[in-house]
């Protein structure tokens, strides 16, 4: 990951071992409210935010991976 970066709190996916059925979620509005000094604040119309999940998967060959990225654009 290239700077600047910001991280949300760690989560457990709740998935069963070997099932690949866990999920990670982030309420973006709640994250912004709880972190008013986060990167990009205050957000403005037209601004883009890029988010991606970083997760650990101990049985995988690299043990950590990144989710597909999301690009969000603020609209009025």
C-alpha cells in the first residue's frame, strides 16, 4: 500500500475454517463520523476515495491478501 493510508479497526470474518464463507463489512458513514480527522476529511462533492480490504488467511501461501478495490465518488 502506498502512502497515505488509513486503517479501520480489525475485524473477524466469522467464517468457518476451510469454507471461505466469512464476510468483512465497513459502515463508511459510521467510520467517517468516528474518525473526523481521517484522510480526506472534510469530504467534498466530486472527491474520490479508494478503499480495499487487507486480510489474513493463514492456510494461503502468502498468509495475507487484499480484496478487490473500490472507488467511491462523493455526490451531493
